[in-house]
């Protein structure tokens, strides 16, 4: 029963999302077989997203597992409702790589190759694929890829917490008080690693997601007077001021201010992307295919910045937020109520 409740909760979030684009793992991929090479997904410059594009992120392992374990009927119900960016033409196919499974959502699937193309899944020359690339597929098809000499390796790394200063009239002017102690988050990364002896020949990212979001350290700064919001479109009166903790965050901060947004908007952005990706430019959501710092989803022909391209990801993410929500504060308020933006 516990597992069923998790699945139902997760799928409810998917169903209540308007215009979300849900896809399988997306990387800059080259599909190679029979001596012929196809570019499955190519990197494109960041661009302002359209209204039909949205994000989806699962930020804990139970939700990721529930998504992948959902039944065919639950997926079909979601598709029939027209939610999650899907419609009557959307299909899903299960792909298993060395025992690791994922669901590829897409349109106009014809054969195995079309599924791998839309899923951005790379084949190595010596991979064994069943059924063959030219086999016609239906939703009951399960594609299995065996990669000899490859193991699945999972590791965890810390996501540093930020320090937020909140002004309050409840303390005398100049007084400082710790409201919440900070705690680092956890990023879980899984790679398909191929070795020759003790030498690593290749390490292909399979997933990297926020297993546990960091808890920000919050310091109250006394003003002795009422504090009003200085962020247009903000749903929060006092989001506070946040100091960047990395080069990437500093670049995002400068971009936020350059757009005419406020320090409170940067605070909102920090907390939003801490949950979405841990500010990791190589983040890969294992259940939706969303990638990078803003969790851009490359399904449906959308152009997403390449993994690692944090400058392009910041530009894409801020364009997305500006076009859909008007400000990071508004985007974060939506995330707080729905856990997606």
C-alpha cells in the first residue's frame, strides 16, 4: 500500500501540470551501429521557451522510483487526460540498459531506432540491442541494451547550502539572530562505467538528481521597522538576501540584477534551482529526461543547452522564468505549492 500511495501522489503531480514536457534521459548523443553514425540529439544555443514548455523534477528517490514503477494503465490515463505535455499521439516505451530502466515518452515511434533517437540514448558499437533497431514497436515493447564490460556506479556528493539574511521588525535594528541552521544537500549520480583492467575507458552519465535538497541557513536581521517587498510579482513579502556560494551562482546573480529583478528574486532562484538540480550543470533527471541547472526538457523539438554549459543553462532558465512567470519570486511561489515550475 505504501508504494501505491507514492505512485498515486507522484502521478497526481504529473497530471496537474499544464504543458509539461516529459521525456527520457537526454544527452548529446551519437547513435552508432553497422558502421553508420546518426546524431541523436545535437546541442543548440539557449533560446526563450514557448508557453507549451515546462519542467518536471522529482527531488527524492521515492518519487523517482514511483514514476518508473507506475503501471501502463496509469501512464495511459495520464496521456489520455492530455496532461504532462502529452496527447492522444504520445506513447511510451520502456528501455532497460544493463538492468537500469527508464521510460521514453515521445510521438511517432516507428521502430527501435526511433525510440532511442527520441530518448537521446547512445549506442556503443559493441552493444547488444534486443529487439533489433529496425523492429517495429508498440507500447508493450521492452527494449533491452546490454553493454559488455560496463558496470553501474552510483555516488553521492554534497550540495552546499546558502545563507539568507531576512530583515525583520521583530528585532531591534542591527540585531542578528539565526532562525534556521544550514545543512548541505545530497546529489546522487549514476554512471555507466566501462573499464579495461583498472583503466576507465568511458563513463556515460545515466542520471544525476537532487536526492536531498539543502536547507538554507537563515539569519534574521533586525530593522525595528516594517519591511516591504521590493520584488515585482513576488508572492512572498520577505524572501531576504542571499550570498552566492559558487562562480555559477555569482553569474546567475549578476544576470538576475541585470534584468531589473531584485535580490529577493535571486534568493527565490537559489532555492528553486537548489531543489531542481542542486545547481549542477550536469544534472539528469532519471524519470523525466530534464537536464541541467534549470531542468530543461528536450522533448518535442525544444532546444536545450548542452550538459555542462552552465552559462547557456542560466540564460535559458531565466528566459523561461521571465516568459512564463515574470520573475523568479513568482516561479518559486508556484514551485512551493506544486513542486514544479
